[in-house]
């Protein structure tokens, strides 16, 4: 009976993680819509909603520590809970970047953007898939899915480098637009970071399933040599 | 006798955290020296050394989980270990930013910088004190020290905003230097982020000593309402 409760608690934990993943995905999406549409209310709302992301992080962390304390999990379960503790931090950072992008939106004010944001949307389309696959791979303990999602980060890095070249050359040609390009480049940088966090999540899934982590957890002295 | 071993293990954990704090401080310092002196070897070395930071993170995490599993700490000890688990993630991110700055150094190549980096050094001087105080406040459970260190982030934010204005106006006036200014602004952004992570550490110390965290950890259901 105890075991059933434990499994239920574990499932509840994973459900919360999925919920948090979907919340931060929405946050990133809204921060881009707000930027493109110069929607300062949506930008402010996204900043405000980050406290919900932080609250979920803290709640999931508490659940993880609580499970470790009360249930003394070993092997796979302990690996999963440890991975969960790390993943939640990456999700929270992704949420922070949605807030960062919204702050740039607000600092840009109500002026219409002179530049197209198509390329930033390409980032988001990939990030959306990558993030979903990363979290799905954790829930399903699917190492192959995690490995494939991890590879998407290369595409994101390339998109960022291309955007960077374009921003630098545009700012040099039209100095009046330098500030706007610097801001948009910063947005691109945040999206590139979101990709890094999604990659971290994939790596935690791989660790968690292949067991490297727990092997050294069982014998921490070995790590020090 | 068991208690003594436990106290020793806890002390060992805190010592490692101090060691890691001093390592990431060195990493940030070296990344700036490499940038200013166009020292590509030092930049590469800093990037290489980030694996040491990552290794320490993983090791401290394992020690934390191991202590929770084997010793079932409650109250202050549990709060301290939970805070330790979070602080180590912030330190690792600071290490990542030293790597990021070093990567910018390398991408700038061997060309001499046309701009002075005095202002970036001002960032570092404050960050160094803030980081040390943040970690000391954790080790000494000193909430006042944590609160004072936390305030330094305001100064760092102001320095960043000033540097940003200067970079945008300089890039607009001299389009040929736009790329260099964009890179230096990115370095300033990373330093500003380091300040955010140091601020996080202070907040964890405050949580850990005042006990808000553990209060809800004991009763996670309350958090959901």
C-alpha cells in the first residue's frame, strides 16, 4: 500500500514537471508575441507570471526532497528524483529568459520595430519541439529521444550565429538602428540560452537512465580521486 | 560518534563549497585578464578548466544527496543542505559565464582591443566582494552579511546600464567598432548575470537561516493553496 502511494507521488511529481514545462513554453511564446506586436500589457503579464514559474520550481523541489527523505529511494527512482531536481532549475532559467525578453520589449517602448522578427520565430519553433521532446524523454525514460532532442541545439547555435552576423552588419550600415539591433541580438542570445537549458535537460535524462550519476552517488569517494 | 562523523561530513561539504566559490572567482578573473591582454592561451585554459567546476558541482551534489539519504537531517541541517544544493548550481553558472567570456576573447582573435576595459574591471571588483560575502554568509549563517551582499547587485545593474549606453552610442558613432562593442556589451551582460547568481546565493542563505523553505518542505501541501 505504501508502495502504491509512493508511485502515485512520483507520478504526481512528473505531472507537475510536465505542467511546468508547458508553462515556460507559453512564457517564451508570449514574450515573443509581445515583442513582435509591441504588446506592453502582454510583456508585463509575462514578467508577472514568472513568479508562478518560481513557485512551481520551489514546490517541485520540495516534493523531490520530501520523497527522498520519506521514501529513501534507491537506483532508478533516486536517479529520476535527482534528475528532476536539476531539470526544474533549467526550466526556471528558461522562465527567467521569457522575463528577460519581456523586459527588452518594455524598454523598447511603443515604437514600432523597424526590423522583421521572422528569424527569431524560427528559433522558437525549434526550441518548442526541443523542449517538449526533452521533457517527454524524461517522463518516458527515453534516451534516444533525449539524444535526438539534444542535437537540435546545433541548429539553434547556427541560427544564432547567422542572426549575430546580420545584426552586426545592419547596425554598422545604419547606426540609427544600432540600439534596436543590439536589443534584438540580446533576445536571440536568450533564445540560444533556452536551447542550452533544453540541452541540459536532455543530458540529465541520459545520466538518469544510463546510471552514471547514481554509480558515483553510491560511492562519492571514488569521484574525488 | 555517528554525530561527530556527520558534523565532519557537513564541515567537509562547506569546505568544498568555499573551494568551489574561490575557483569560480578565479575563473571570472582569468577570463577578464585574458580578454584585456588578448591572451588566447589563458582564455583556452579557462574554458578547459570549466570541467573542473562542473566536476565539483556534481561532487557536492552527490555529497548533499548522500547526506540526506544516510543521515536524514531535519531543521537547520536540512535547510543548509538544501541551500547548498541550490548554491552549487549558481556557482556552476558563474563558471559557465567565465567560459562564455573566454569564448568571446577567442572569437575576437589576436587583434588589439580599441577600447578600454576599465569599467568591466569595476564590475569584477564588486562581484569579487559580493561573491565572497555571499559564500561567507552561508558558511557563517549570517543573514545580515547576506542582505548587505545582496544590495551590491543594484550597483552592478547600474554599472551595466551605463556601459550599455556607452556601447550603443559608441557603436552608432563609429560603425567600424560596432562588432567589438557588441562583444564587450555581451561580456558586461555576463558579468551582470554573475551578480544575479551571487544575489541568488544570498537569497538562499536568507531562506536557509530564516526557515521559510523548510517550513513549507515539512508541509508541501500548504504551498499549493
